[in-house]
C-alpha cells in the first residue's frame, strides 16, 4: 500500500511539472488580448504581469504554485479574481453527480444486455441488442442532446432545456428535486451514447468465456444457466470490467464539456473549457491536477478490487 501511495505522489509531481510547462510554453497567454490592444502601454502590461506573478521565471512560478497546492489552495482565478478552490468546489458536485449516475447506469445496463446478447448469440434478441449498440456507439452526444431538447423540451414540454434551477427559487428538498429534473436530459444523453460501446465490449468478453473449458464442464455437470452465470460467467467477467471502470474515473471531470455547454450547466467541464479559452492558468492547473488524481486513484482502487477478486494476482 505504501508503494502505491508513493507511486501516486511521484506521478502527481511529474504530471504537475509537465502540465505547468506545457500550459505556460503554449502560444498566447492570459494577457494576449491586452498586448494586442494599442491603448495598453508596456508599463500597464508589466504591472499586470507583476500582479499575477507572471513576471517571474517559470521555476519560481512553479514553486509558488506548488506551495499553494500542498495546502489545497490552487491560487486565484485571473478572470474572476475568486479563489480557484472555492470556484471548483461550487461546480464539482453537479459534474460528479451527472457522471457517477451515468457511469453506474452504463455499466449496469451494459453488463445485463452484453451478457444477454452473448447467451442468445445469433438469435433475434442478440441481433436487436447489437443494432441498438451500434446505433448508440455512432451517435454524437451533441446531436442527440439537440434532438432531446427539441423532442422533450420544445415539443412535449416535459423537461427544462437549460440551467440547473427553475425561474422560481425553491428551498429544501424541492430545490434538489428541481435540480434533478433539470439533469434528466443531460444524464439521459450520457447514458445513451455510453452504453453502446460497453455492450459490444462485454458481449465480446462473454463470448470468449462461453468458449472456455470450464463453461463446457459446468454445462456437462447439468448446472442451471442461473448458477453458471453466477459462478462462472460473472466472476470471470468482472476483472476486465473493473479495470475499465478504473480508467473511466478521469471522465468524471472532463467528460461532460459539450453537454454542460449545450444544456447551460455551470459544471466543471464547462468551467475548464472557458478557462482554457481565456488562459486562466490557476484554474486550468487546478482542474488538471484533480483529473490526474482521479485517474491515479481510480487505477489504484481498481488494482485493489482486482486483488480481492483474484488473490493470486501479483502484489505490487
């Protein structure tokens, strides 16, 4: 466990160095618009650089930023002037909620339909599931979002098409129910476009399991399909699924940029996009480090779960 934690810290350090250098070396800067403004004097630009600490060498900028990050203080946003940590804290719950709900739904539906398609390989249900999966896999999320808005919001009026809250403010449990009602369409789009690829993947894994010797041995023993599914198929299907689940953690932050922009949701994805466009360095670095931590943490959790599923796996 200590080795894994040391590895996580080392990787976060390396990612912070590479990300910091890449962002600051990239063309243009936060003061790019001011530098092109003929009314902006060199003295004013130099003063702004001094205010934001951009006049110092990159090494000293990184050291100052690292000192702040160790206290979970990612600095002050160049655009809003607000503390980056508080800005992220305001937006991260809705993004995590959207992605966690969609992630759980996608994996649950994919396991069910993927296994069912494999068990009925070549039959009508398998054909229907595969056709739907290919349709889902090929559907762009932005296009489906627009279709959902036109159908369910404009024509039918069932769901709101923008924002997180209704015009009339609500309090208590009614406020959370109102937020959930606003998130039905974006979460529905995320589930629809995410389930197709997973169903195809799990169906392929299940077909390989059905070709194995232990499956034929279980069939020869006269075990029921329910017992075979519980004792042989699912235990062998879980390790690759858990690995894929661990790799899905980074998408919890940046996977909803397009949908948050379309549905007008002030979440982490939209916040990162706007910050990248304005070269808001503290915000970009803060979100990148959170995403990197989720990636490494997700892989570490996946390894621990795999070790529980397979005690004979190599410990590292």
